[in-house]
C-alpha cells in the first residue's frame, strides 16, 4: 500500500495534467506547488516551490511539478 506522500503526488499529478495547458500560456518553465489536487502557487525556481511547500505543509505532503507539457521527474 502506498504512503500518504506517494498518494498525494499521484493525485496531484493527475490534477496537474488537467490544468497544464492553461498554465503553459503564462507560466511555462516555472514550478507549480500542488497540495490536495489544488494549485497553491507558481514559483520561478524548483527550490522556491519546495521551500514554500515546506513552510505551508510541515508534514511534507505536497508536490512540485515543472510547468511543461512534457513529462519531467523532479524526484
């Protein structure tokens, strides 16, 4: 059985796929902070999104996705 973080990442990615086309128009190449299948913030750098995610969600249950229409694994 997958842990909470893994499930969050999977669910956030499914959500991200539904909004990436719109995000590409104004945020291509930036980094989306996602939590509970919601776009929380878009940051210019992955580290910025990670820092913001850790500030908001101390349990570490969030994900960061590069705004691109190609698959990218950020770990």
